[in-house]
């Protein structure tokens, strides 16, 4: 009989968040596949777990998957962990799970912490439908293209983001998605945990002037905020600007008034206008 592949969630910060079941599985497994053995060793030492570890990360995923499948076929149990949270969620794991399924090896999830769910339940935005987009592209053009693809999804949007890209991502989001409520959840469950809520433009302004640090989850509400009687489905910065220009207001002043009406900064309104013109 083959062994069992356990997908084990581990704490995203506070070690007390590990489950009793996770400790038991990690203690009894024949081998633990880790994203970073040095990182995981600290967790194992904290709970007195002496199970052998092996590296399993994006750079050796194919090779290690074959090796671990062979181990499982010998009847040994393998536990997979990432550096933090639930494996396979923006972390290695999918390839091994797929290979185990194809080889008729049992796959058992051990639920526990996940940064995206932890952030979502404290965000204060709708949770009945949400879309997790992982990490947005690092390059500006690619990121803007991705945000345009996601703009019409009628669900709360969730992303992971690197600290040095957060301000730029927020600026692109308000320009492309429109003004929406959003949440930046940083260093969740850790000593310097911060959950900052506000409009996209407010968060963009804040993080343009303050460096973000640590692990970040960005949550964006599905609802576009407006302060006019224009239907949300038809609102665009270009239409509002055109409305004021038709009243005889020059373009610069019309853009400023439109930005105020839609709750955008002038810079964000200008970027959104350029995006809309690029579509036409």
C-alpha cells in the first residue's frame, strides 16, 4: 500500500496558531518536504518535532516531486509545508499533489492558517464571493493589463503584494478599477500586525509617503464608489470630464472636478483617463 501525502498548513506568523493535528502529522510523518528547511526547522524545534526534512521549492519542484512520489510508493508518509500558511496557495505543492493523484496515492489536507482568508475575515468587505489573484505582475504594463482583465469581476479581489510595489499597485488599481474601498493587511498575526482600511486613493496616498514592510495582503471591494447619479455600470472618468467640458469648463478644471466627484486624486483621475483612452 502507498503512503499518504499530507498537505499541512503552518502558522503565518504566530506559532501558537498551529493546530494539534498539524503537530501530530508532522511528528509522525516519515519525511517533511519544506520550502526552506532552515525556516521550517525553527518551527519543528519549537514543538520538539524531529522528523527528517527535505527541500521542496520552485527551483527543484519537478525533481523532488518524482523523488517524493517514489517515497510514497514505498509506503512512507510525506508531509508538505511551505514557509508559512497553506502549501499550494502561491507556493509549491500543486505539481506534487497532481502527481500523487495520478499515481493513486491518498492526498489528505491538514487545514490551518492562510494569509488571504485571515485578511479577508477582518477586512470588513463582502466575503460571499471573492477572487484570489495571487501576486500581480511586477512590471507596470503587465500589472495594468491584469487589473483591466479583473475590473469587471463582481467579487471582492484579493492579492498578495511585495512591499516595494504596494504604492504603485494601489495607484494602478484606483486608476483602472475606479475608487473602491480597500484594505492593506500587513504582517498578520505578528508583533507589528497592521490592517489599514480606506479608499484606494487614500491608501495609495498613504503608502506613497510611507514605506510598507513585511508580508502584505491587498483586498479590494467589488463596489465602485461614486458620488453622482450616474449609474455605476456606465461611469467613466472620461464621461464625467466630457460632461463638465460641455458646460464650458476647460479640460484641466473639468478633470479636477471629475476627480473630486468620483473620489479620486487628480493624479489617479489622469491615469484612469489615459487608460480609458487607450481602450478606445
